[in-house]
C-alpha cells in the first residue's frame, strides 16, 4: 500500500514511476518488497539493480538490513521503522532476534545515511498501528529527496 501511495504522489508531480513488488509468502508472514523506479523522462524496468538503491524505506529493522545488504551502497539513504516483527523462528525459540542497538550498528555500517523512526509506536498512540505505514511516508517526505509535500 505504501509504495502505491508514494507512486501516486510522484506521478501526480509529473514523474515516471515504475513499481515492482515481490511477495515472499506474505500470506504466511513472509516479507513484501516494493521497488519504485522514478524518472523525469523514461520508464525503467521494475527491479532496482543490486547495489544501486538510492533510498530504502523499511517497515521493520531486519528487513532494512536484508534489503541494504543486497541493494544498498554507502551512499544509499535508509529510513527504518524501529518496531521489530518477530519471525516464526524467534517465536519458536530457534533463533534470537538482535537487539535494537545491534541492528542500528549493523545498519550504520552499511550506509552513512540512516534514520530511525518509531512509526508504529506513534501510530498506536493515534489509535491504529496500521498508520505506521503513513508515518513512514511522512518521514520519507521530510528527508527532502523526493518532491513530496505534507499535503
């Protein structure tokens, strides 16, 4: 949903937007990854080449780590929701979820431009955790790299 909102906002500004999504068994708790390719003149293939992401917006810290490892580079900007979503392997006791500090350290080693947002916590305070996605879009607009305004 967030990728479509951002894509629509940028299309309304006259930009060419291509969205590609991958669903890693999302019906069973797997990850969903959206690629947005944005251009002023031409349409791009839907998938961002490895190591070439300009911006990563992650709704979960481990996902930020996973995506930055493949698509990021030291100049990639990353925006990360701090609320962890425990995978089944952690819930079952097979693995241990890293601490928030460990995740932050690892992410900061991958890119020099990373912001952490307590989007889910803020959304819960507003009455609905699903608003966390909207909070992340607001934070993305505040970074200023995309022609997105508060409205």
